[in-house]
């Protein structure tokens, strides 16, 4: 099972941690795992390239662990409000997309939110 925990501060989504393989299919043939990987990389690339946001992330492919934090989403970041909402909205959009996937893949995926 893949567990994804989103991190909020002052009500703003500003990062997430992913752990584990989904187990939906054989390694190399797991479409759910591939979808999660593609969505995660889309989020990272959009934050870094399209939004030019400073993103702290770690990817451990051998242990299937990913950690992402983007301070630009936080109210105290000093970012322009429009930019801050765009960055936070992208991370929040990922949260809602994963919750949609939970309806069908609840045995393979777990999504949670913590407030720091």
C-alpha cells in the first residue's frame, strides 16, 4: 500500500510524504504506482519550472519514499498572494485527485493530512 500524508500549516497545504508500493500490480506493471509517480513528478516539475518555486524534496526510489515541501505555499513565505494561492492550490489539487482515486483503490492507497 502507498501512504501519502499531506502537510498543512496555518490551513495551507505546503507539502506531502509518500511511502511504499501500491501492490496493485506486479513491479513494472503496476498502473496505479505509475499514475502516482507521474502525478508526483508533474507536481514537482510544475512547482519548480512553471512557478519557479523553491522546492525541498527527497526521492529514495529504492525505499519508495518521497518527501516534498514548498514554502511558497505558506502565508509567512512573503510570496505575492496570487502566487502563493497558485502554489498551494497545486498541492491541494493533488490531495483531492488522490481522494478521488481512493474510491476505487482504497485497498492500495491511503491518504491523510496532518497540521504542523
